[in-house]
């Protein structure tokens, strides 16, 4: 899971959504009204496509799920479920792009809270997940750093085997792609360099690439990249970092 940057919606869409929120707030049973409106034909035709389009632009890689980062994002997820807070059904800041597995089969209406009532799940559009989740690159698995990290790993199944395998593959492939990018850059082949950059950032599990660049300059990097001095040199290469980190 990596940080994603939320971008503005068209004003006309925001205005329509505010109207729906007002409708829900005046309803006798807000939760029921929220569900009715969200499934309404006009909402599905005019609101959902706009939301999905902007969320897809925000998503890592090629429209990847903002939770697992592996599968294509197909669903508009309410981070704080309608069941919990119907007034946030049409709140743009409450919408994330998720794959059907993370949204409909794992998270569903789950929204664990800490003892003080604050949410335990990490919203990657409102905060950096890094203080709560550490990606062990060699293992391909997330390690929780806080209670919120533990809850996020559990609810979204971030360490399910298929994701671990995908991250391990990305960890092996990325140094090869970085080397190819550097070779293309050195020979002035801009087209090949651009293709390499796209491949690097559009891989599933783009969280691996982010983690590699971050951990390469963190204290103890030599211990993390044991016997991988060439990989570490590539990740620390100022030319590579300047070019690729500005596009990732």
C-alpha cells in the first residue's frame, strides 16, 4: 500500500453530490436512503463514471487497487462504509478505487475502531501508510508497525500468498529494468528509456518499487540489500532517482 494523491472532482459533480448528502441528512432512515440514492440509475450513469475516472487517474500503476496494488481497481469503495456513516456516501474524500476482492470479499462493511473510537484502517489517500506498514522486500510481506498497520494487513489480506509472490517477482525484476533504463539514458535512447520507466511504474505491486527507492537511502540500507550492491547502487544513482521518482 502506497500513498495516493487525491485530485479535485469537477465542480458540477461535487454540487450534485452535496445535494444527495443533504437528502440523506433529512431522511428518516439515513442509511436506507443513502443506499437507495447510491444505486439510483441517474447516480450510476452520471456520478459513478466520473468518480471512477478520477480515481483511476489517482491509482498506482495501471488503475490498480489502492489497497492491495495488485489487481485492477474495478469498484468505488466507501472507505468509511455506508453502514457506519451514511452521510459520507457522497463524500469525495471517502471514495477509493478497489478491486472486487478487497472491496466485496475482504473489507465489505468492516471498519474496526480503536478503543478511543478512532479508525484503525489506513486510508492511503489521506496519509502515508509507511509509518504503519513496513514492506520486507526479500520476503515480499508487510510487517505491522502499529495497531493500525496490523488491522490494515488483516482486513485487506495484504500478506495473502499471491501478493507475496507478486512482490517477490517485482523485487527481482525491478533492478533489471533500472539497469535497462540507465543504459537507454546513457545512449540517448529516449524512447526506450520512457518505455522502461513506464514498465517500472506500471507493474502490479508498485509498492515494491516505492519501497526499494525509499529503503535504499534509509539507515541500515546495506543490511536490507545484503549481497545486492549493484541493486543498491542503481537505487541510489542520482540520475535514476531524479528521473524516475519525478514520474512514479
